[in-house]
C-alpha cells in the first residue's frame, strides 16, 4: 500500500522528463492515443515470475523492459525474495548507470532507466521471523536460505531499509486524521526546489544522482555530524557505497528540515534507515 502511494508524494514530471518517459512508452507500443504525452510518473509492478528480458529489456528485437518503462518513476518489486536471483542481479549496473544497454550482433541499444526502486518482502517463508507477537515456524536454515536470495551488493544499492511493524487495532480504529499525501508532497517539492537551485547548470536533478566529487562539495557537515559519520563507518564496517548513500539521505533530510549544513541528527536518522541488513542478513 505504501509503495503504491509513492507517486502521489513525488514532484510532478518536468517537461523534459515527460518527453523522455513518453518516448520509452511509444517505442514499446504502450502509448495510448488518448494520452499522447505522459504527465504522471510511471508506476510499474511486475510479477515475480518475470523473465530477465522482461525486467531489464532484451529480445531478438531489443525492447525496453520494466526497468525502462518505469523511467522517471517507480519500479516496485513485491515479494522481492521470490524473484529469480539472477534476474534481480541484472538491475545492479542499471541502478548505478541510470541506463540499460542491450547488445546484439547488429549493435547495441541503450534505454534510460533512472528509477526509484522499491522492494517489499517477508523476512522468512512463513512471514513471522522477528515478529513481536507471533512465533516463526521456519528453521534457521530456511530463514538463511530465504534471505540469501537477496545478495549483499543488491541490498547495498537500496538507500533506505524500512521495517513495517504490524498494524495495531488502535491504529485501524482511530478516527484521528493523518497527514495527507498532498501535504507531504508540498514538503517534497520544497526540498526538490532547493536541490534544483543547488545543481543549477548541471545535469544533476536531485541528491540521489550526485557524483562522488559533488558529494564532498554539497554535503557539508557540522563537527558533531562528521564525528558520528566517522564512528558509524568504523563500527558498522560500511562500504564506500553505503557511506555515500547515508550522506545523500542525510543531505535530503537536512533539505526537508530547511538546513544548509548537515547536523548530527540528520546523520543519525539516515543511519537508522540502513539497519535491517544488520538485523536480518547478519543473523542478528
């Protein structure tokens, strides 16, 4: 449910993004005559039985896959651990490069795929490993085998790891109004405006697409934030990719707070969003 509502809080497509997205759907023969220009961010949710060519693109006549059809939008992989591991691994390089290159004897065709990848999965086959109230009936080996379907390098490419706690009855029956998507979207758009001004004159559109060189220039931290980042890197044994992702997330949290400099609290919050790998994948 949360994943399907993600497009409702994302900023609107720019005209250039709309043209790029429309071209991909036109090439795939998926453009409706009623909507000659796609103006809403795509949301693609393929079934876990999808083939490698269906997800990343391919075929004897190269066609865009779901990753490219989600360009400038969201690619949602529900039941992530049920996908074929080799199929998932094909996404590793496109996530880094923002494009899929399909090579054939006659030549190669690059398709863009700048996407927000969202995955959802249970922690084990029965779904109750780590549950606060219900007992998991899976053996340790079964849990380990299930989680091992997601490789470390693939997991490392997710910026945020969020555990969805069981919904309580009090929450379901509450009559209190929660924050609307439109209110959240207003904050997101304000943060994106800050980023647009920050990267004006470059081909970078948001914090997630910063290069390593730009990261050092943009992610200015207070002394306490820098110390915390140093401690996290040593204590958690972060990879270079994980270090950069935490910095980018901290930069975005600071933007949402309207802060020009990253503070300790921003780093702490960003680090909390990378805790599930230590809780589940490390055997903890």
